[in-house]
């Protein structure tokens, strides 16, 4: 068998996903790595114990199961190391805690995932970190916002719920001139459609709950770092003791194998439905950077190699009552948070916490996760929802 890592970059993405991670020969030929449930690890003698002179020393510090997934992600990300944590939100908070302290200044994109904002506005501020939100369209202009104490620039592209694109290379270049750490929540694109570290990002963050797991039954976060920032990220992870459960890690490893073909279906169906929705009565506009008339399309086309299955639709007029009528008329779409699973979901998004990137004014914003169902069935469901919403006067 050839060395998988040596020629990984020349292989197609589905081949890489199928073979990423450990060599089956390391586990007696079994295709899947073992699920190791561990706290205590025994040492052969006192000297080895005193020096921790063996690969595994305690369950929180890694097992063959966590190494299998982390190694596979490193191959996809091109990263020096990856930590695995119990949720997507933990994947956000651990690196922020690793690189920020009292007296530091953090720039966070205003279209960020709402729980990230909540953590910044509560925990970070209580720790003495000054938090400032910036316009997702700022690009190289972020240099004007940098301060001598700016330590982190936290990006998310496209933006949560409203899908604004950011010029990540320009932002990273400006941030690095002042030695700030650039972090990116890259959950939407996954490493398949955007390799964040290749575009100047230092820390790439993913809610593996979404597409890597793919079945709405696992909570997991992944954080990957380049070689310069990996030691500090790893040290903080060990210090925090925030480790992922082995069965969850295994399920994400299993989901990773099919993520490529699932994303192809999510992408194709989402594009079909997004283009169709643009022409439907009751729709003001569709927020999807892959659409040719989207304000962020040029950046998406320049930097990304694909798109996932989540976007938003802005209804034409009305408020909460109209949004609820739309949602309540859905039958195939479920009403629920998260995304990236096999089922389609819809949610009325609240954007009242925005400081700079204001919410669309035409009407309510409905976020759609396009699952693996047949497109025509989803369109039928959406037509009924649009009919119900148009029947509401306000």
C-alpha cells in the first residue's frame, strides 16, 4: 500500500475522505479505528510514569480514537494539529480563551454566530477583553480598526444567517501586519469547499455537529491551527480539560467518509431551490453567495470551490406573524435549530443584536437548511408556506 499522506493532494476529495486518518494496518487491518473509552492509562514502570514517556498518558490527552479523527482533519485542513471538543460553541470559545487576556482588543465580524457574540459580550468582557464588532464587508479596511492591543480578528464567511462574504485574504494580511491571530468559523463551507489556512487564517473552527457528523445526532467541535499557533491552542485545550466523548468522535469519523457526496447533494438541491425561490411571489430576495446576483458572489467564486445547503430567504413584507405562518405551514421541513443533517429545516432568524451588519428591511428572514429529500417535494412544501405567509396582512 502506498503512503496515503504523500500523494493526498493529488487525489479527489472523496478518495481523500475515504482514506483520511490512520492506516488500517495500524489496527490489525480493521477499516475503522477502535473506539477507545479511557480515563486511566497504565505505565510499564515508575520512570515512564514520572516522565510521561509514552504516547498516551490519560484519557483527556488523547486516544487512538481522537487521534484518528484529528489526523484526518489535519489532512483535509493542511493544519499542524486539531483539537476535538464537545460542541461547536466550545470550538469557538477555547481558541478565544487561548489567545485573549485582560487588556486585549478583539475584532469580531458583526454577522457572527449569535452564541459567539453572547460569549464575547459576557465572558470575554468579564475577563477584561475589549470586544469590537466590524462590518463584514470591511476587507482590507480592517487595518483602520486595528489597535496596538488587537490580538484576535474573528471571522465567519459567509456570515451567520445573512451570508455576507468577507475578503479573508485581505483581512488576514492586515491583521498579520500587527501580529494578530486570525480565526475563522468555517462551518458553512467545511474544509472541502474552503481551506481556511491556505487563505491566511491561523485557526480554523468547525461545528462538526453539522456536515461532518451529518445525521443530527452528535455534538462535536473541531479546531485546527497552523504550526505557529498549534502549541498554544493545544496547551489551552489540555488545561481546560474540554475533551470530546469517544463515541461522538467515532460517529463524526464515520460521517466524514460520506461528507463529500452528501455535500454535493446539499449544494445541488440548495442551488436549485434558491434560484427557484427568487422568482416566487412573496419572496423579496434570497441570501446565498453562490447566486450570481448576490453582493458577495465575486468573493465566493474567487475563494470557494463550492457551497453547502444552507441559505436564507427574505419574505416580502410583514413581521413575526407572517414568519410564523410560513413556518407553521411547512410539513416536510422541520422547525429546529442546527443544520447539516439529512433533513430539511427552517427557522425564523432574529437579527436584533446586530451593530453594523443590519438585518434586511424588506421582511422576515427565514433560514433554510436544504436536506437530502427530493427537491420537488421541498418546493411543494415551500409553495404552501409562501401561500400561507401571503395570506397574512402584517
